[in-house]
């Protein structure tokens, strides 16, 4: 039995999965902040899953962890997980010492991509597009995570698409992320709104022209990312996840509307059926934790 | 022994390769125009390689063919190879009938990508960016061609990067191909110049401001494609081939100059060392024909 943890800024989602990658137990614990607390929380979550399943910790086949930040998969080191108060942490080594079993560490977006692919049956080329505070992507091919030269998660959010766009925090101008992310929406909306994407959708529905513009920009930016993923890696499915995706059907309808319009304007795009390739991550399912459990060495 | 043909608009490049993918014989014949002539030329080229190697045609292990247009790899059918006067042609089936051996058909850019990867040793993730009259790409991972859902060659040239750009023939606005291709350069330069890219480089060297602008746009567009390939698939090498790449070092220096500037503006890009990942396809080597010989079923 394998265990997977999705360590987020506010909570840790933990699952045990069977040999076919299906979750058999699940629990959540609040996230700790800072290196010591993060290790403590992870160990607590594993102990919790052990109690729920009745399997002793040292009898689990492996523990896989998805965590934000830069991850060195080989060493299990995590860098720059700002939301968790981590600058550098040898998370893999610390947990192996503590738990006495195989621990595998992966970037959270890449772990979620693996989980999304598993939930779709794991065939073909799937791109997972995470639209949260930022925008990132990962590609899974026949159930295996794509690993390029550097092992970076795809920084698709930092592809510039408008030379006249705003300056992005990364130093470039007009990056997708400046319009198509939680941060991008918040930047354009009223400062201090705790749920800016939800507010923008509601205000647009009520006829607010500024909100409608921001909402349209979000959909166009996500649609651009979908087009990029199809035209570069011919993804047959693009699954959209992350906090912004929880808007649900209205967001999906906006994105598919843009892709349908582009398909009419450009017949070659129309033939590729971009609207039919897009779907939202199923809500409520612990996809990222399941993906973490499925991480291979 | 395997045979590879690269069927272009003006000539067919033919090679025989040994078990390790090294060319042992090479010849060129002028291309035929229209379905009957294309089949005839291909058969002539195979017969020529047979004569050079002393191996009877029916003793070759396979014949692989790279050809422009839309290719159905499974059936060997070719559609819309406009430069060759082909609307539809069952090239694979016709040649199997005629030669009595295994014939494999692939899109020319994808075949060239396979050849380029082979010439680099076939390790890691390599993107091949073809800048000819248009712009297209193909990705090779540990020596195997990436095949996505639809099996399209990467239409990276039709990624829009400027909402204020010119209308592209595809129906979108500001596509990379409108500035970063032979056709894109010709559109902006004096009509009727038979070698517009060469002329633009020469005129820019002589201080012509219009030529300098076009040349800068070409380098920026190619650099954008390189950035897209690195940020989506983390290509550790991007090999640039196609007619425009024959400008050679001055073009490479321009592209690397843009990437170096971007790396200074955006530190995360700088860390990815984009200039170090770019190289030009080695000139004079029959890379596309060798790649065609290496096509797998």
C-alpha cells in the first residue's frame, strides 16, 4: 500500500492507495509553517493514514509527497516553498530517517498532473494546467510524468503573449500569468477582496464592464495556454485544475467559448477541436494526493 | 541496411544507413511533380542506392520517407503536399507494391528531427525547430519521436505572440510565422527578391534600417519559439534547421543575443540558460534522409 501527501499552504491532504491507484483511506490535517512544522505535519499525516488503514508505517511501500516550490526529485530537497516558510529543506532525507521507509518528493503541480492522468485512465498525452495564484503546467504521457532536461515544472504562465501587456514579476512583459491566474485577476480587481476571482465572475454576471473585461482576459489567457499545449505537444486532453478552476462550469464555458471562436477564425485550429480537449479537474477528489502516492523513483 | 529518402520540393536526398544509423551511401535526384512522378522519383532513388551499395532492393530492411504535408503514419497516406503537386497520395501502399519491402512514411520536419537527434547521440529531450518558408517543430525524447494525440507536427509557428500583429494566413493575428519564417521575411521585404532572408541580412549589415528591423523580428520570433519549447517541454537542446537556418552563425548570434537579453531581464529565464540550449543543424549532412531511414513503425 502506498501513501500520498499533498502539502498545500493551508492543509495536507493524505491518502492511501491500493495497487491500482485507487484511494482506500483519506484524511486532512492543517499545514505547518516552517521546516520543522512541515516535517512534523507530514509525519502526523502518515501516522494518521496508518491508524485508518491498520497498516504499520514501516509496512507502507512508499510515501510520495507533492509540495510547492522547486523540488530536486533525486535528493528530495525542496527550495523556495514560500507559502510553507521553507527556503531550503532536505524533506526526503529527513522523512526517510524519521519513517524508515521510501519517501519520494515531487513538485505539487506535477504530482497533481499524475493524479489527474490516473483518474482519466492514464492513456495518451494529457496536459495538466494549474491555474491557482500563478499558472503552471505538467505533461503526462501514457501515465508517466514528462521529465525534460532540467526537470522544471512547465512555466507556461511565463510565456509572453502581448508586447503591450503589463510588466510581470518575472521581468518579462505580457506573460499569460499577468491575466490568467488568481494573482493576475486580483491585480486588476479591487485591492483586499479575499475571493477576487469569485467576485469578478459574480460582478460580470451582474453586468459590471470592468469585471467582464477581467473575466474575458482570464478565459483568453487560459485558452492561450491550452492552444500552446496542443500546438507544441499535441495534448489530447488538457485538464484544468488549481484554485481558479473551482469556479467550475462558468469558467469552462468561457474557455470553450474562446476556443470555439478561434476555431472559426482559424480553420486549422477548428480541425484540432480544442474545446473538446479541455476539461476541469473533478472537484472533491484528492487528485494531487493520489498523484503523490503514484510518484515513481 | 535501411534506406531513407527526404523528398523536398526540388530534390530527393537518399541515404543508406548501417545498424548504428550512420550513412554509408548517399545520392540526390531531382524531385518529380505530381503523384506519379513522386512515386517514380522515390523508386529511382531507392534503385540508385541499391546500385551504390550493391544490395538488391528487396534485401533492404526498410525504406523510410520524409515528405512535406499531412502524413498518416499508419496508412502511409500523404495529403496536401502542395510543393510536390500532391493533394492525396497513398504513397506507402504504392511503394510497398512497387518495391516489395517495408515502407514507412513520416512528415519531413519530424523525420529531420529524428535525424538531428541521432546526430546528437539521441539522449535527452531535443526539440527541432524548422524555419523554412513556414515554421514548425518536432520533439524527440531519448531518440524517439514524440507522438501526441493527433499526430500533428508541432504547429508552433501558429502561436500568436502579438495581438497587434499582422493577420496570418491561418486566420489568427500575430503568429510567430508572420515574422519568423522565410515567408514572413519575404512579406516584409521587396517583392520578387529570390533570396529575401539573405538580402535582409546583407542589407542590415550595410546599415539599412528596414532590413535591421525585419532581421530583429526574425531573431525575436525564433527566440520566442525556443522559449516556448523550453518552458513547455523543458527541451535541453533546440536544434534550428530549415532553409532560413542556412544563414548560419549570424542568425545564431542574433537569436542568442535576444535570449541573453531576455535572461538578463527575467532572472528565472537566465537560470535556464536558453542561449546555451540553441544550436544550428549541421550543414551539408543529410540529416533529414538519415532521420527518414530511422523511422520506426
